[in-house]
C-alpha cells in the first residue's frame, strides 16, 4: 500500500503539529475500521522493515508450537491452586531461575509425564 499525496501531506501536517503544538485541532478526514488498520499496518511495515517484524511486534505471546507469534494459539489448561501451592510455585520459580508460573508448570508436567508414562 502506497500513501497518496493527500495522506502524505496530512501526516506531514500532523507531525508538524506534534512537534510544535499550538492547542488547536486540525480538521480533515479520518479513517476507520479496515482502512485504518491497513494504514497502520503500512506504517509499521515501513518503520520495521518486514512482515516478520510487524508480526512479532503485534503478535502477542509466542506460540509454544512450531508457529511464530500471531499464527494460532497454544493449547491451554487452567488450574486452581491452594494458597500453599501458590507459595511453593513462587519459591520454586526463584530457586530454579524460572521467569513465569507457566514455564514452571510446563517443566513440572514434563517431569511428571516422563515418570508416569515411562518415556525418555
């Protein structure tokens, strides 16, 4: 998507306003919905240089599978824990230098599954 001369001039005026604010609003056309999203994506693509960089920037959490961020979701299990288990999770996270509860739970599940399913 290439910006029209009209859009380029509009963005130039907006940049000027941001650099030298005078307290007045500018009139003009605004974009909404898919059109606004396309313009935003184009600006990100120009700023970041590639579709992969844009996907990484807006993709949210990375997938645990073979996909990269923004391309599907990982299976999720929600679990309630006791106050004591919550404290133990926090203690183990610090002791094992693990950043997140999810990472610790995945490590624990891997160990449990290996033990009980007799796999290596």
